[in-house]
């Protein structure tokens, strides 16, 4: 597994030092025409619908009949931002990961060393090695949209940002593979066989860390994979 960059973890920690600056407003609107604001949701267009996020009926865990697709229109990229330069050193979180996980010395595309051009990176999902930075990108092991539709919509702003910037949940993966995975859980997407055991372990560890309820089909898929992973103790 890739070693998760400790510097990125420090960047994440720095987010919580200035909550009034970061969490005052959700930013732009979602495709529904509204946005979350703390423990509330605000509509800004006439046809905007109100989500059930903070309804009393949502206090319990989701049921087998939950329509996760219905929650997608309330997803807002601004609430789950991660590709930013949080410490002001001109290197975004992606650039930091490229620098810290390269197996060779990286080369940059500009004099300020803001953007990585070349290096050597292993994509754990495909097993391929890449030397050109633009071929790979950050993938969230548990996608942000998945987290949102599976209960993350109820999280406060700081928890959404923590999830989006958690090094445990971030991998450098070939862009085409990221597009193939999209927002799918283990029931609909799995990486190469050699990485599957570690992949489902990550799903379980991240879900437990954030008390995220996984879909029943994904739980079943994880269970099937674990049966072929003798190193995983039940």
C-alpha cells in the first residue's frame, strides 16, 4: 500500500485552526439550487427541493429501501473540497502527494516548484507504474459522493472536509481508472486482484472511522473478498 503522506495529514490538521474562515458558508449551489449551511439547508431558486437530511426520520440508520440516488442532487463539491493549497506554499494536496510518494526525485514544470511534471508512481489499483504526473490523480477510496449519499450529508462542514482530506482515504490512481470507478462501492468496482484485500480493508477502516453506513450490497461484496484473504482475521 502507498505510504500516506504525513505532510498532507498536517495540512488537514491545519484546517481546524481557522473554522470561522473555512466553514462560514458552503460556497456555490448544488444542482438542486441550494446549499448546506451548518445544520440547515438553504434554497436559492424557486424549484429547489428540501432534502430530508435533518428530518427526525433520518436519525436512525438507513434501511434496505433507502433511495441513495435521490440524495445525489444535494451533493455540493464545495462542501467536500480537497484540491487546494491549504498551507499557502503553492502546492495543492495533489502536488504534495505526488512529491511525497514518488519513488524517484520529481521534476517540476515551473521555477517555483508548484506543479510536478515527472517522477515515478505506482498505481495500486491497476499495478501500473507512471512517470508523467498528468496521467494520475487523487482518488478517494470511499468516494465523496458515496459518503454524502450514505449518511455524510448529515455531517457538519468540518467533518466533510476532514473526510475529503484524510490521507487514509486518498490514493494516486490513473485518471482512466478513476473514471471507471466513479462513485461506485465494492459491489460495482474492485481494483486488481493483488490489491483487493487491502482495498476492502481500507473501506472498512474508513467507514468505521467516520461511522459511515455502507450499502448492504457493498458489505456483502467486502465479505466475499475477505473470505479469500487469510491474513484478515474475522
